[in-house]
C-alpha cells in the first residue's frame, strides 16, 4: 500500500481543505459537516513477478488509490444544475495528474470515478488514480 500522507499533503498544497485519510473515512458515523471534504483511500496493489531470481527481489507494484469527494446536495430551480461536485473533482484531478508520489517510480494517472452515495444531504464521489513502484530487497 502506498502512503496516504504525501497525497493528503499534495491536495492541501493545491488549496483543498478538510483532507483526511482512510481511517478518518472509516470512522465517520455521519456525513462530514464541513464540506467539501476529501478522503484519500488506498484501493489495491498488484505485484508483478520477481525479475531477479532468488538472491535479489525486484517486483513492480501497480498501486491504485482513490480520493473520495463529499459535497453538499442542493436543490436548484427549474432548468438549473449545480456543478459543485464537478468543480471539486476537477480540483483533485488537476492536483494529482502527472504528480509523482515520493514512493512511486511513475507519475499519477487518472483511473476513473464512480458515485459512492447520494442521500439527499451529501453526495460522495470516488476518483481513482494509478501509479507504480518497485519493491527491491537483497537476501541476507
């Protein structure tokens, strides 16, 4: 799993407020009151085969992480659509595209998005990102 703190820091440097990680997201008992809110969540990692044999380990690890964007739901008048969610998603994507995580050996790429929840008060959208890193170790 790739470290969350550098991602949280990067989003903070981009001017996003109320940025937290997986454990903060998991501990929520109700929707966050301060919105927009952002939560960095690791999603998966997939290791490739060892390229070096038995004495040296060198594996490429594909990392997938997400940023959950929570915004307030708002009723609008006829023929009006609120694009507040899109604006926040764009801010996250702009901050992370082509950025290189300190543990990664490739820049961050966009991996898609999906609706997590819409309850009448808040909307939560997950944006996926991918990057990769290597695990290297010599036998002792």
